[in-house]
C-alpha cells in the first residue's frame, strides 16, 4: 500500500524552520524554496504514512524513503531532487545540534540518462535575436534587448528580470548580477547588446506611469517590472515564430552562450565563473556539445 501522501499534508514545523533558514541565512530564491517545499512534502507524507518522526528517524527509515519514491513513477531527476532535499534537511539538523548523526548520508541518487542541453548555434542565435525587429510581434525594441541580454550575459531568466537600472554599468558594457545563493558576478554585453539596450532605454521611461515608478530594467507595456512568467511567455512567443526545429526556451539562450564560449576555446573555469556555477562538473557538459555535433553531421552524411 502506498502511504506517501505527498501534497495532501501540511509540512511539520521543523521543515518550515529549515525552509526559513534556507531563505533567510542561505539566501535561497523563492523558486528554490518552492522546489524544496515540494520535495520535503514527499518526505513528510512518507513519514506520516509510516508514523515516523523526521527529527528522530533512523537510517533505515530514511533509506525506505527511496523505495517509497520508486512507487510514485517519478523521473530519476525528480527522485534525486527529493533526496537532495532530505540530505540538506538532515545536514541542517546535525549542524545545529538537533541530532548527532546524519541518517541520510547513505542515500544514493538514481542514475539519470546523460542528455545534452538544448542550444542554438551562432547563426541560429543571430536569427532568433532578429525576430522581434523582423516580426514587430510584441514590443520589439524591448524584446530584442531582453533576448540579447539573456544570451550575451549568459543569464538565467530570474536573474534577467531582477536586473535594475543601478545594476547596469553606465556605458552598458556589463551588469552586476545576483545569482543563486545570493552570489554576485558580472555579466558582460556584446556591442550588439549594448546598442539594443541603448535603444530600449531611450523609450523605456515613456511607458512608466509617474505615480508608479520602477527601477527594474525590463518592464511590461503597463510600466511594471517584467515577471519571470512574462519573460518566459515573450521568449515562447518568438519560439513559435521561429523556423528552427528546436524546443527553444529561455534557458536555451544561456546554454547557447556557454556552448559558444566553450567551442570558441574559452577556458572552462572562466565559463564556470561567467555562468555562476558552483560545480565545474555542471559546466563541463558543454565540452561534449562539439562531439555530439560531429556525430550528427556524420550520421546525416550517411543516411
């Protein structure tokens, strides 16, 4: 019998305390907190179903959570995220003296298939960035600047919409970015991006109501700061207009930035710093893209 109730149970106070710590002390973003809350809900449901007290759970009881997740038919990546949430929770309990041992230290991730990130080649990226001006579909001046800033800076969508005017250097060559874990880095912009930003900034103020000023760099047509969902919708609209047979999404622009740097011979450590990756392993997947392209070209030539 599957006793893991997942989303039907309120989180125990100890989990809420942990989430507060992640937000207030570790500087986790609202998106990260939502993901951790969802993953801890799986564990809370499992504990309630088997009458386990999370703070005093044994290593065997925590190991049983892996088996329980297997009954949910989750993708390996989703299982691993849930396990990561449990590991973090028990490391926090141990660190702050709630318990002496770590019952989650033997949890092992499920093996996930190796997949390459979706990205656009240089000409494809140029064609995509030109779509706003060519189609006049939405607010073309803003949209071209948005696409080029995300690509040229290698930014996450949340980082892009969080940019304020004070984060942008005066001559528009770079921006100060606050990434995951509240870590600061610099994002650098190409000449094309600088020109697009200058054009956009020249008309941006005219859209902002005097009674509701905003310092956010990217705004919607009502003069409010652009949201993550709004920016994602904009990119998706141009993806529909694109003739490219690829699943273009906001993160694909960041993947394209990294792929182009690596293929151009940029040191992998520099790429890691520009992307704001904590682990070099996350960045190293871009070194495999050129090999995959050669495979595709070879296969196409022999069909």
